């Protein structure tokens, strides 16, 4: 009788302690980063549970939209043919793409535990190598004028930094840090990809190209030549004087031609014609035929 009572107590105690455990999860990397097209593991470790076969689910949150990744013992959605569950609860993804980036949640349901639900959040970042940037370099710039070089690309993630090169040498942010660029005056924006010369000098001429770089890799544009030329002040003045002299000569010639009647039309000339006045004591009488004139009266003395 005593043995039966002790046995029942032990059974109840074991059942009670069986539910004393709470499901507990952990991860060895909550912010994994991977380059595009490589593999990555989203670590979800079950450290403690009293449930022999807990239910495991994976969900993804992207732009406030929650979707199932692993549900009812199978992978679904875009990862259906690229992901598997391994090490009991971890999610292994192959051939990652930029669309795989997002916040993932590993959920473990353990109905026999005192705390029946455990979860761990993992932020996955898929890094994308930049493509060849679009570059713009002025072909020719006069000495003393400003100039701006542009470099940009839209594919890389995270957004790349930009570096400019002249004749194969990297241009430093501070021109004073290199003897090759100490005579140049410019400002460089590594995030925007711009290189602005305040006052171009002869030493700034050369072959320029830009490199875009982020943790996933680098890409560059083709070389473009920028020429720097002197402004010929004397030549400009002489050219202006020649144009002025030509214009003055043309104007004077036109005025003289008008005065001499070269530009008067025949119609205008006939309209300005005045017939001669009558002489004293002489009348001209028109005959029957055109051009036949005769005296109407004789001179009076």
C-alpha cells in the first residue's frame, strides 16, 4: 500500500516536472550577411524543451508583409526549391538573391512545456555587387574654369562608395596628401560619386575613370579623357575687332548705295516723276496721234 502511494507520488512529480521546462531558443548569428548567389544558414537552436517533437515554423517579414517560409514540415514560397531545414530548426538557403533580404522569425511550439511558444528573430542581408557605373567626364575645359565629373550606379547593395582615378592613380580626398595632386583644387563626394574642380589647371588634364565598391565587390567605368586648354585672349580680341570692322563696312556700303539710288525700284522712280511746266505764250496741243504736238499760238512780243 505504501509502495503504491509512493509510486503514484513519483508519477505525479515527474509529470509536474515534465512541464516545468519552458521552450528556449537561441541563435549563433542574428544578423547574417551574405553575397548574392551564395549560401547562408539562418540559425535557430532549440536549447531546451520538454516536447519530443515540437512544431517548427519560419516566417518572413518584408515591407510589413508576413509570409510563411516553412510550414507544416515543408518549405513554401520563393524559397521552395532553394531552402531546407537542418539541425532540427535552422533554415539553410542556397543561391540567395536580393529579394531574400528581410526579417525572419523562427517559431517553435511546444505544447508540453510550461512556456509553449518560443521565437527568435534573424535579420538577413543579401549584399549585391555593383555594376559598371555610368561616368561623365568633360572632354575639354579652359584653364581657370570649374568642372564636374559624375559617377553613379543603381544596382549595388549596400550603396557603393565611389573612387576617382587619373592616369591610373587614385585621387585622394585631400589633394595635399599626395604630391601628384597637391597642385589641384577639387572636392570629392564618395557617396554621390562627384569630383568637382574649383579652378581647372593644366595638371588636371588626363585619363579619368571611376570605381564603385561595396562589401560584395567592385566595378568600374571606361576611361575618358579630359583636355585642358588656355584661353587665347589676344586671338579673341582680334576676332571681335575683325567682325566689328566687317559689320561697319557692310553698313557704310549699304548707306552709300541707298544714297546713289541703287536700291530705288522703277515703280518708285516713275511715281516721283514731275512733268515740265508750260512756257510763256506757248501751248502744246496733243494731236490725234500719240507723240504729235503743234503750236497753238505764236510768241507775243
